[in-house]
C-alpha cells in the first residue's frame, strides 16, 4: 500500500514537472517510479541487472524525455500501470509494462536524430 501511495505521488510530480518542461525533474521521478516497482518485485538478480543498466539507459533517456510528446506518453503509461497495480490486476499490469518497455526501442532513433541535428 505504501509503495502504491508513493507511486501515485511520483506520477503527480511527473505531471507537474512535465507542465514546466523540467526534464531533470521528469527523469528523477521516472527513475524513482521504476526503482520502486523493481524493488517491489523482490527479485534480487533482476534488480541488480537493472541497477547496472541504469547509467547506460540514463544517457539515452534525456533525449527521449526532452521530447514533450514522448515524455507525455511515458507519463500516461505510468498512470495506466499504476491503475492496474492498484486494482491488483496482474495480467493487465504485465501487458502495460510490456507495452511501456517497447518504448525503449525508440531511444536509439531519438538519440540518432538528436546527433544528426547537431
């Protein structure tokens, strides 16, 4: 229950930061949202792997979150995931998380576009 409350606060904070185009704020709340879900899984090996990947993914996330349409989509997906978690709907949560993770495949495209713009 406490994690769900924290996740809800993070979703609200993310919306606040997005309205102000505060990319570091969005990234910070995004990281915390993912960290809480990862730790709630109680899967130490997965948590360790994701922690190790964090810095690598972080380098791409700034370009991704700098695009308001992509940041907004990510925030909406977080809201949907949170709602599914609150309903304790495992199948819906699994489906929504899979959909959310597919967005990672767009990181490379966004970074390459940003590099070409320079």
